């Protein structure tokens, strides 16, 4: 869909020290060439690197964001970071509801939705993750699970410019296994219909990313599937060469 600019997003997870800065600077440098016209790029470093990355991308167009936020703007929540703090640090986006947070921190759809609402309140783009487990898929419940997550996790205030949906089957994350192109297209079609039913033209304009073991050698094929508007990349986003190769495939 020509109306939706492709988006390649890199989730660094709990990886990256000050010494990783040159890797990010290479991404910023490459992006300022021809890539900028054809693809949006977001990088989600650990929160410790957010300020320095936001400073080095200034003016270059690479969007920097955080991997999670607390629903409240401030308060007694030791160890948490608010959406307002992310914006204050120069972040423009935040991932919410990643399957690792749903699993390791017990985040429910209601919590993810509150976090997405916080992102919108602070003027950040919310990248909302959904995806079924292997058990769900084997039980024939993949569509049902993802549609329920969408319904529960995406706020009513979502708009094409403020929300990105990332479909990440849990069994494909970090495993090297991906769904087939047909399976990706089928799920993304379902997600598109659900977004259109709820948000009309805004739902048509929302970008839907595929995530789970996207690598330079499978990116082009996965990105060509229907209703795939980009990728959320974990492992392969840590090396500038691999990440840029994926961006080039978009
Ligand atoms: C992710 O966790 O967002 C992800 C897609 O990871 P990987 O690319 O490593 O499978």
C-alpha cells in the first residue's frame, strides 16, 4: 500500500553499552542518504542509551524510542520510566506489550492498553505488540488470540500516525523459525480487517509490522507479503550492516 510508508524498527532488548554508539551512528549515517525517502527507521535501545542516541540522531530522521513505559506520568514506581520521561529524553516512540514483557512481567492486555494510552498522552508513537504462542497456534487459536489481544491492547484513541501494530508470533522470536509468507499474509489480513472495523480509514492507514527472526536473507520475502508494512527486528538489529540490509529490502 503506497499510502503506508514502510517502517523498519530495531528492538535492542537488554543489549548495548556506551561502546555500541558507533553502531548506531552508522545507521544514522546510512539513513541520511537515499533510504530516508523510502523507509522510516526506528531504533529502540535500552533506556540507558536513549538520551545519547536521541542526541546523535537529531536532524537525521532516525526515530529513537524506548522498549516499555509505565502507565502513570510520574510517581512512586521504583525502576519504572514514564512516557513523559521518554519524550523528555528525546524519544519519539515506545514499544508496549512485547511478548517478553507479557511473559516475564505478567503484562495483561489491560496493562498494555494503559501503557499505549500513556504513550499517546505523551505524544509518542505506540508500537503495540501482539502474537500467539506455539500452543495457541497448534490449538488452532492463533487468529482468536491475536484478535483478542488487539481488541484489548489498542486504545480507542489510536490513529494511523500514532499507533503501529507489530505481529510477533512468540514461537518465531529469536528462534530462527518464521511463519510462511502465506501465514504472515493471512494473519496481517485479519489484523487489517479488525483495525478497519474499529477505526475505519485510520485503521487502513495504520502500519502493521511483522516480527520474529527477520534476517537480511528472509526480509525481502516477508516484507512482500500482503499488509506487511515493515518489520520489528530483534537480534538482527544489533549489527548495523544486518539492520541496514533489512531496511534496504523494505
Ligand atoms: C523481537 O523480539 O521483537 C524480535 C523480533 O526478535 P528476533 O528478531 O530476534 O526474533
